[in-house]
C-alpha cells in the first residue's frame, strides 16, 4: 500500500512542477531576477526564462553556485533592486513567511513581480524544520 501512495505523490509532484514551469514561463519578465531559496532544480528549470538571475540561499547548494548566502528574512539588497523575485517551494519552510514576503516586496522595483509557489498536496518533509 505504501508503494501506491508514494507513486501517487510522485505523480502529483511531477504534475505540480510542470504547472509551476508553465506559470513561470508565462510570467517571466525582462531584467534582473532574485531567486530566493535557489537550488539545482530552479537553475535547470526556471533560470533560462530570465536575462539575469541572482541566487540566494541560507547555505551552499550542491550542483548550483549560490551568489549570496543570506536569509529571506533580511535580504542583503537595496530597496527596489530587482525586476522580479522568484521563490519556489521554499516559503512553506519558514516560521514567519510574511516577514520574507515583506522583504521580497522591499527589494522589488515598482511594477515588478513576485513569482511564488508552494506545494498544495505534499507529505511532511524536513520535519521538524
């Protein structure tokens, strides 16, 4: 039975990621993009839709060069720096997501976009963090 459940989760996850890719492709903007919570998957799937991407994560990530090591709670950038902020499958891991969203808005240029996604159907992961 657990194998059936895991196969469904995998299929759901695959479908979810395909829809996120379609969304990001459709909403991509020209200019400078900040990828908050950057990882290997984002680089391979989403970064090609943008002219210039700056990556940020709390720690180095295997398979992708992280430009800035830092916290989503205190983005180390000036106000109105980016044309868009990309944040995929990360916000659900934060204790105070609104604080991170406020920071994303702060570094966004007027008229810019925040491209944000979070799992809808997802098993517990990174527990207890």
